[in-house]
């Protein structure tokens, strides 16, 4: 039976296909079909989602929107890798991605600054390259606005904004809003609670992940292997201190999207409907419901 989520959180709750193991990385695992994923989202009371990897939904924006509409889902936005540190900037690629997101009903262009579009190993940037990256992100943000979506910068493992040092330098050289991703910040060595507290005015989007810090500390695993070893846990079961992040967001007045994005890799057979991914997302939703302010707190806000 469908139900609506009344979480009392400082923002609107959404989900992401990666919580069902749907990812663009080759060899990541079994890719569940959109009808399965969106059907389970709807059953959980979720009414909005991020896009998922390019090609999982039809490239035709109208066709993609029809699938979303069939399940009562609004599109929040989508993850877009961009190369912004090189002298030449491919604005045509960014414009096409932004137009696709907007046409499908999305609001956000979630940009990850990669070394190359093929995800080559990141190389630390010089001061000149960081300055260029900040300027190019401003340009892409303008392109995104022209197409009807807003760009936010996403710190992410295996990108140029991964480690605590990367995050510090990117904050110094960029002016665009950020996506607070609790999991990727923690894995890279940045305290997500401290980030939410200190940079609340720069947060334009939120990805909620919880992380097993013991798995994150292993240096013998790739990101995909770490995910398959349980790197990401249902909210409340890891070390990202999601409750404190929510409190910091509430103090800063944040009221935009909050996306449940618990990266999962399905390496065995397809789990029965309603089990596996759906159960983990339900666990995360139940945890978030415990973070709603009391009636007295809500009245005094």
C-alpha cells in the first residue's frame, strides 16, 4: 500500500536509483529495471528521484518523463561528470545534459569535477588550474540556468574533489553551490557535520549516505569493491552522524532536496520485489523519521 512520507526533516525527501544498485560503472552489478525501481519507490511513499545513469531511462526526455509520471515521481536532477580544469571547456556537452534534465522535469545539475570524462585517476591541480576550475564552473552554472536547472558541485571519490585538502581548495576557488554528500565527504576525510555547520550557506543540495568507516579505511579495495563489502549502510547504522548533519541543516535553515543515496551493488541474483534494496531504503526512512523535531520544537521554529 502506498504511503506518504511525513518526515519533519528540513527539506523534501527523495531517492536515487543507486540505492537499488543502478550505476553506470561497468561491472558494478545487476541493473534492475526502471519499472521495478520506481515501483518500489512509490510503494515506500517516495515521490521524487534523481535520474540514474545515462541510458538507463530513455534518452528522449519526454519518454523518460512519462515513465516517471506513471509512478508519480518528480525528477530532482541528475549526476553529470564535467571537466573544468583544462583550458578548453565543453559547454555544448553541459548544455545538452542540462536541457535533458530540464525537459524531464529536473531542477538540479549535480556536477562532479573529473580528470577526464573517462574517469582517469585524478591528478592534484595547481593554483592556476583551481582558479580555472572555479571560473569554468561559473560558466557551466550560467549554461545550466539558461536551460532551466541549477548547478551544484558534488564532492566524490575518484574525482578532483575527494580528499579533505581537495574540498578545502575547491571551497576557496569556487562560488557555485555545493551538494553535501555525507558519504563521499567522510570517505575523503572531511567531517560532514563540520561541513554542514560551517558551510551551510553554500549547500544547495544534499545526498544522505551512511558509511562503515572500517571499510572506508581499507586501502586494498576499489570504490566498487568497497561497496560490495558493505561500505554504505542504511542511515543510522554507519559513522556519518546523520542525526547531527540533520540538526546542522535545520539550524542553517536548509529546506531543499534531501536525497537518500545509499550506493548498492547487487552481485547475485535479482532479489524478490520488496526485499533487499527496498528494505534498506525503508530502514533509512524509518531512521530519518526519528529525527523529526518534537511538537514543541516545531512550534518554536
